[in-house]
C-alpha cells in the first residue's frame, strides 16, 4: 500500500473512531496512537437560509459574540497579540483534554490570548456548571450551531483551532488536538 492511501485510511479511522455517537457505540478497532483524535462536529441543518457548509475561513476574520461571563468578545480588540480561537464542545474528549494546556498558555504568555468557542447546543447554566468542574482562564463563547460565526468555516471536526497573527490574519489552522508546544512552535516560525 502506498503512503497516500495509508494516510487516508488512518485519517478516516481516526475520524470514525471519534464521532459523537447517536446510539450506543459498537466495538471498533482503536485508532493508531500516532493519529490525532478528531470528533465530528454537529452540522447546521440544511435549509434554504442556512449558511453554506462549504464556506471557508476568511483571511482576516472578525468575531464579535457575547461571552459566558456577560462581556462581549471582540477578536479585533486583541490585535497586536497572537490569538488562539478554539472550537470545542463539552462532549468532545480531545477538547476536554487540551483545555488545561490552553488555559495555562493563556495565563502564562502575555502575547498569546485564547478564546474558547463552544460549538454545541447547550444552555449557559449547563456550560457554567461544566466550567465549575473544569475551569479555564480564557473567555468562553457559546456558538449557535445554526448560525456559526460567518468569517470561520463551519467545523467539520472538533477540536478545531485557529492561530490568528497579531495583524489579524489566520496564521494556521489545526484540526484535532493542539498543544501549547504546537502553538509556540508556529509562533516562533512567524506564523
């Protein structure tokens, strides 16, 4: 088997192994250890006025949404810093696993800020209860899956993380779990 079909097969196995089950999971072969876990994200319903599912992230995205703490998160207000925009969900195990590291990165590096975009249908009270058990230092925004942010592609898997450069341009998109090392390495490379 050549490298391309093998990589495609490994990628498909990783995606299939991490989908949020609608019914009880059936026994499945575990994904290879080297393949990052990616959880399929819920998709907005197909409707005449729904956002197209094939839209792409714009080069210099805007984002202004109410945060869970009652403030308004405005991506443009963070120009001059590196911003980590992390799409995640409470039901996504790889998302939960990366939260402490993203929280530490946000707290320890003054030139890097993180915002968590909770891409799921959840009530604010439920999210607050979740965050009481898994606190983070960065702001959390609950994203309406039926009306996701227009300047970002609709997530096809979670976690999905964008690294936004100080000039406001997307420097890197990470599909699957991301570490502080991944982010810092990309920043050291200049984005």
